[in-house]
């Protein structure tokens, strides 16, 4: 009876996918990754090279949740992301995926910026062997690049001599000369930059605008991401994903891991 129970449990459990069997997808970014059944692990099984975690500073701990009401004490940033990533990188000889370079851990600060960031910096400092580290403006590339979004304490971050996370810029920063060592990523709300939401052809002026944004960001060494694009399966999402892919936008944002994996693998 016990053997039958175990067999049934294993049949229902999510299948574990070997890192060597997964094709890493450079443009795949898991928005609100922690809301999946297996945070981080589901994204890795689908070949994603970027994940997003929202954090709250609660009684000195960095807890992962989208809403304050959903906070659970055991869901720490270390337990859900940093420790599993460290094990993964160690097992794969210094990489998240054996056949690919680069992985982005986007960390959205939900509580007050400076105290939350200081707590984050202390935690990240325990993982210098897997993280990209910036010392006096010089980048020491790691298997994982942490980037801070949300309530970002820009001035404090700029004052640091040693930094374990980069700064997530916004569209007004496009005209700045912020070094990529400080701001490796520029993100913004698609609907605040473009009017087209995937219906019909993309207006030629907006396509040119997107291409210009990509060219400018890449020329300054930044990667690029948009959020708030359509994420329900259908022609609108497909149309926008095609434009993002064609324009070489670095990270395509989604909650639908299987959907984007299928799209990028075509």
C-alpha cells in the first residue's frame, strides 16, 4: 500500500528537468516568478534567463511576495532564490545553464528603499562567488547579475564602493550617460511609451521609436525590458512578442512560462 501511495505521489509531482536538457532562452524573463508553483525552478525548467522577485523587509528578513497580505516567513529571498541558484551554479561549473552565459535576478523593493536595499546588500554580500560584483566601478562578472527595481535608493547605491546589484533604469534615463556598471538594465511600462497594444500592424512611427530605443540602450551597454505588455494568449500578445523579438529587446516579460518558451523556440 505504501509503495502504491509513493508511486501515485511521484506521478503527480512536477517533473524535474535536467539543466543539460533545457535550451536557455536569452530573451525569456519570468515576471512575478515567485507566484509559480515552484518559484525559480519552473522558470529554469522552461529555459528562462531572467526572473523577478518582489521583496519586503519584515523584522529584518527579506520576504518574497507580491502583496503584503501574502507574506509568509519561510519565503525568504535566500530560500527561494539565492540558495537554489548557488547550488545550481556549483553543479554546472560556474553557470546557471551549462551552455549559456548570463542570468538576471531582478529584485523589486516593495518596502522603503534605503533600509530594504541595505538589508539586501548585506544578504547579497554572502554570495560573491555567484554574483556580478562592482568594485570601484570595475565589473567582476558572475554567473548571476542582480538588479534592483522598485523603490531604488539611487543616491545611496551610487555612493557604494562595492556593489552586489545593479540599478534598474527608466525611460527618462535613456538620455543619461549612466554607466552600465551601475545601470545594466533599463525597464519601463510599455503602455507609457507606446500606444500600440498589438491590434493590427504596429504603426511605422512606433516601430521606428522602438528600434531607436533599442539602438540607444545597446549603444550605452544597457539591456532593455518592458512590462505591462499583453500577456493573455492570443493575436495581440503574439504580435507584440514578434516586434520585441525582431527589435532585439533583451528581456520579454511574461507570467506564461510555457507560452513564451514555445514562442521563442519556434
